[in-house]
């Protein structure tokens, strides 16, 4: 009898436990959402602290460079830096609206003087790629394919995809590309400051004397969002940012609107962009980075030296400001270079046009060259491609 009662109790306990499990609220998704929110909040706070600190001490384009450096450092220190894709998309659209507000009818007239500069940029891109590929190939012993992809001055998403497709050293390519963007973002404003070409302060466009009309701001938001959506649907490179900038630029360039975003909105978006760039180091470790740091810094130096030579040529023979040309020819990320131009009180439209031209050159030349190299030689086994010196 006692044994039967014990079995009945066990059965009731099991049924009760089953019912609890069935009717227990789903706590795991709520916990995951809360955890992700905390990680995103921490990332943005780190970015804001870095940007504000750099602005306070007078670093040129401090909001951009400070936020990038702070988040990258936190990521390498093991913090879970993260910016969700939907938040990054909003950031790109806001920055596009901000960049388009710089366009004036006078800006559009000046476009006719750009072709010679764009042509020199094309030559610069090819020379930069060849020189950096040779450096990685002969100074660090990378194989031809990994060296080419690591040397690509831009189009990071494409070259990482090509590295995965053709069996190149994807980790090395990603680290070299990311470190170059970091070095350019921090180093170029500092270099311009040495020659008196850089300014400091918040990222903002001067508002009209009568203030910004809410109606005009709503119209700009609608046109920019529509342009971003169309460009993204067409898979245009940097479509969200360029589409939003195009929508805002058309309204401002024709003189139809004069409203601009408040300074705190633009500055917040720039800090968020810095968090997006810095978070690229989220899956890297200091040991992993140290293994490639020589190749990364060396290739960035080679690319910058080639770009500097062409900047001197352009500023010597064409009527452009040295700071505009320096940012336009710098081998950094498109969106970051355009924001740097805005932060340094330069011409982001000129910079954006040249950055887009370089992206087109890189897209076709590197993709075709990579496929040709892949046909010439068999894929190297994992772990033997593009390894840093001393790890083979």
C-alpha cells in the first residue's frame, strides 16, 4: 500500500511539473532581448564617451574618431560591442539627410570641374592596389589572392565575400581592411590638423536664420527615406546613405528647402556610426590582431603614401582645397570619409562622388583579378593562406 501511494505521489508530482513547464511564460526570449538591449546601450555609451572626450580635448573630427577608437578598444578588451542592423540603417539615413543639407545650387555648378580629379582618382586606386598587394606579397609572404583582397582600398564586404568564396585568408583580409579604416579615420584628421586644414567641434550644418521649419524637416525626412529605400532595393553600394543624401540634396540643391537637422540629432548619428565601425572588432582578440598588426599597419602606410602622392598632384594642377582632396583620396570607408568631410567643414558631396568612383573601380578590378588568380592556382588549404610571418 505504501509503495502504491508513493507511486501515486510521484505521478502527481510529474504531472504537476509537466503542467508548470507547459504554462511557464517564455522567459528565455525576454532575457535574450534584455541582454541585447544592455549590450547595445553599453556600446553606444562607450562610443559617446569616446567621441565627447575627443571633442573636449580638441581632436579634429573627434566625434567620429573618438567613438570608433573607444568601441574598437572595448571590443578588443572582450566587451560585447553590438549595434543592431535596424539601428544602423536609421543611422545611415539620418547621416544621409545631414550630408544632403550641405548641397547648394553653387555646389551643383562646381561638379563640372570634377572629371579630371575623378580620372586621377581612378589611376590612384589602381596604383594603390598594386603597391599594397606587392607589399603584402613580398614583405609578409602572403599568397597572391589574399594579398590582392587585403590590399583592396574599399569594398570591404565584397572582398571578404571573395575571400570566403576562393579560399583566401578571410581572417587576415578582414583584419587588414578593418585596421586600415581605423587608421585612416583617426590619422587623416590629425594629419590635416598639423597643416592647419582641420577644425574641431560638433557635426552640424548651420541652420537658416529663421530656423528650420517642421514642414520642411518632414519633407526632407520623406524624400530621404524614399531615396534610401529605392537605392537599397536596387542594391546600390551604400544605398541607404547615398539614397538619403540624394533625396536631401535634391531639395536643398534646388533651393526648395533650407531646413537642417538639429545639431544633437546629427551628432548622435555620427556617434552611432562610430560604434558601427568600431564594433567590427567584436570577434577579434588582441592575440589575433597582434599576429596581423605588422601587415595591417604596413599596408595602410603604403596605401596612404600612394594616395598622398596623387593628392599633391591634384592640388598642384586642379582648383581644389587640399583637405577636400585628402579625404576624397583617402582609402577609407565611404560613409566614414563622408562624415569626416562634414565634421571637418569640408565638401562631403565632392568626397562622396570620389569615394563612389573608387568603389566602382575596386568592385570591377578586384573581382575580375581575384577570379583570374583563383583560376591560375588551386585553392590553398585552410591555415596556409596569408598567414602572418612566423606562423607558417
